[in-house]
């Protein structure tokens, strides 16, 4: 298989990486805690949800321990996913010197303001500029849902641990994002002239006086190819969707996609259908335990055309599916935070790692295949056709409502 990502607006996977697939919060938190406890210079962490539970407490405590021994610790949480940190955490962060910010706090009108729908959905961590974590796993116990409570089984989710040249890029992305957030806060809290003076001093400190930690480049000459792919509303608006469509168009044998909130736009749907129609086996592992009625019905509106083209659909039922991963031809894989729905592809800051490596991709594909065979219900065209009139009406109405909401935001989907 030959997948080309050579495009001036999309990253190209580079050689020289060591990667490790992590399944579930238990595996990620253990690896992340170990890395933070070994940190010397700096820890940067971004997450959508930082929940007040025992699992997340491990990471909060590790951040405090790092700051207490003089490590620079920078934490960013989302204003919707993490509306309020526990008082004891805030006190501990302040006493230890942990620096933390909230991305777009809701304010009085909350999500009634459409611009507030734009969220920080990245799950990134960089330690000392040499080790990074990227994936879909929030800082939340796998056995708990922050809305519904205890789950019947741990949720299905993945992250990747990476060493190598791309870690420098991840660090730069996170450092610049922090500076921008600091700049906005500075300008909001000060008058215009003094705000700009403070901003200039902040930029000088961050990018000229060594805010970046000393790095030891860990690169294996013939190591794994990897790249960070971002989505935001400025220079990386379509990168993740374009990444998926290029990989799907290059597929020759099989495609696995596991995605928690799946409602792809017309271009992505057509890419999947065309792949299936030219003989590629396309399998989708999707949510079977929906929390949101609108998404549950809207996605069923697109099941019919996908099934008609030969796409296979499996719904994960033991617990929540929270994964955002894909494998193409047992060679190319992506693990990240981006769902294939309008919110992620059009309105949220996202981060995915692309990994081009047989061992990594086949390991991930094997885990998805096991889930499909043992933990999923198969959706077929006959079952879909048996829906009642009212279910069909709800599906069509939900899909239309999603499109209308995007129209309000000035988006076509």
C-alpha cells in the first residue's frame, strides 16, 4: 500500500519514532504518571475533561509533585468538559506552582452563544520535550461517565505514547497555544497599552528566553513514521478530515474505523462508499450506548446509504465507545481525539497522531476486530428497514436539525 500525505497543508509522517499503543485510561494514566514523576524540566497537559475521581487524582497529584520539585507545569482544561476543578486541587496547584487555565469558560449565557460551541477537545501531554501522549482518553475513570455515573464495563478508548522528532512539534503547538491564551487574558485584564506591553514581554519570555526545555532528541534512524495532525479554525481547518479522506482513497484491502460520535459529511461518506464499491472491506465500529438522542437518530439517517454501498457497521454495546481511531491496509493508523461528526470536524480543537507502521497498525486492527466479533451487534440493511415510521421520522428530523445548526454557524456539511 502507498498512502501519500504530501500536501503543503497537511503534515507528512517522518521516520525515527518509537510508539506504543495504550488501551484505556488505566494504561494511559500509569504511563503518564510515571513520565510526569520522572520529569526534570517541564510538563504540558491539555484535556477536555479533568474529572474529580480517583483515577484523575493520580495525575493531579503527579502534577503537584512535579511542580514542587521545580518542574514547570502548564495545564489547560476546557470550560465545558471541565467546568469546575475541586477546591483542594486548586489549592494544591497554587501552593505547588502549577500554572493552569480554562479554555473559553461558558459565562452567563453558556452554549446559547454559538461561538461558544468551539471547544478544546485535544488530549495532549508532553514531558520534557521528549515524550508525548496523544489520544481520545480524558482524565476520567474508565468505569465512570461524568453525566450518567457508573458504567457496566470500562469504556473502549485508545492513546499513543511517542518519542522522536514529532514530539518537538507537539511541544511547540502546546507552548504557542498557552501563550495565546495568556495574551487574551492579559489584554482582558489590562488597558490596551499596558496589555500589549505585557504581551510582548510574555512572548519574549516564552520564545526567546528558553521557555522550551532542554531536549535530547530520541530518534531511531529506521524507526516508525509518525506525524501530528491538528484541527482548529485557522490554519488547520480541514486537516483531519482531509487526512481521513486521503487514507481512505488510498486503501486497497481493508479499512477499520472506530469512532464514538460518527456523523460524517458528504465527502467523507462518499469516500467510504467508493472504497467499499471498489472492493475494499470497510468496517465501522460505532457507538451502541448513545447518551445523546439527537446524535443517535441523526447517524441512523446515513446508515442506509453506507450499508447499501457494502460498508459493514458494528455497534459496541458492553459500555461506552469513546475511541477515535482508524487503520488502513494494516499499515497506516491514526489515534486521536477527533470524532467524525460536525462538532469535531468543524468546531473543536483536535489532535490526532498518524502512525505508519505494520506492527502498530495491526495491533490496533486486531483489537478492533476482537471488539467487533465479541462485543458488538451487527447492523444489517434488513434490520434498519424494520424501523417504525416514527423512528424514521425522528432520524430524518435529527439529521435536518444538525444541518440547520451548522447553517447557523455559517458552515456547510
